[in-house]
C-alpha cells in the first residue's frame, strides 16, 4: 500500500501556494484508526484516511502541510496506469523504463527483435510477440547492468570501496543486496525506476560493503555519499510494489 504516515520526519514542507483541500484530495475515509495518513493510488487518486470524528479543519490543516508531498506523489503516480499490473505487449501498450512510460510499437522487422530509442520508444518485431516478455527482460537486465556499473565505478573509486562481483537478479521485492564477501546483486526491475532512484540503490548497496547492517554508521555513510538520498528513495517507496510484472 502506498501511503504517507503523518510522522514529523516525513516531507512536511509547505508549498508556497495555498490550495483548497478539494483540489488536493479525492476522498476522505474515516475509520477506527489513531492517526491520519494520505494514500496516493496508481493513476493519481488521493485518499486521506482519518480517525472517526476528525474535524474537517484538522484534516484541512494536515493536507495543507503535506501539499508538496501530495503534488509530487500525484505527479509520479499519474504516470503509472492503475490497469497496468501485468505487462501488455499489444501495439500501443506502454513500457516502463527509467521512470517513464514509453509506447510499444509492433513492427515488421527490427534488429534483435526489440529496440528502444527515445524518439520512437519501444519497437517489437510482430512475429516475435510470443518472446516479448523475454526480450523486454533481457533489455532490462542489460540496462540495469550498464547503468549500475557506471555508478559503481564512479562511487567506488571516489569512496575507496571494493566490489568483488556484480549480478543482475529477478528479485521482486529487493532492489539490491550485498553479500558477506561484497558481491553486489541488483534486480533488473531497477531499469523501470527513475535514474536518480537507481543511483540511490547503488549507493545504498555500496555503503553495505563497509557496513553490513543498517546502523547509524551505515546511514551516515549513505548521507555522506549522497546527501539527498531521502528524496531519491521516495519514488521507490511510492511505486516500488506497483511495478508491472513481466
Ligand atoms: Zn540495506
């Protein structure tokens, strides 16, 4: 589920403009809960969950405080169609790549069966439609390996870190992991997420080569390597479990 809890630590900045509550949210759901929370669904629907009997004023205030976060979350979730749970491969279907949805075109012939470029999006050879899932998976794998390698080289040399091995996995719930011997694993699903979030995952796993835990020292190193890491991981928290299955 994608919701923001009303903790003080969360992005609580107030936007420079004052929007009416009804412009920001679509629905208020009251229940036997103790705190308020905001949930943004794929497609961009915004729901506020509030304890029974909460006054409109209180909700209004809460929503206003979170207006920046809501705007950003909505922006991202709108790009993710609520229907796209299982990846489709028909002409005109959309494929997620680096945080954007690209159009899929079925064509008569294309080198390798599948091609991507920023002008035309994805092109898939019609008579290889039954291999579509494998072709896109391979594309994601290669892209993940390529992009992750660039960041590993960059950060490892700058911070004096050593990586023994790099593997691309099909993990669904883990973006990355670091073995006891400092081999790094990354899910091919990272090719679906925005580049700045992918870069965060690389930094996170690289920091594990020095601290094999989530201690304060670990998070200190992450923050040193990437001061804006909290902003970058937001997309993963919001959309991570809603990516289409291939
Ligand atoms: Zn970790």
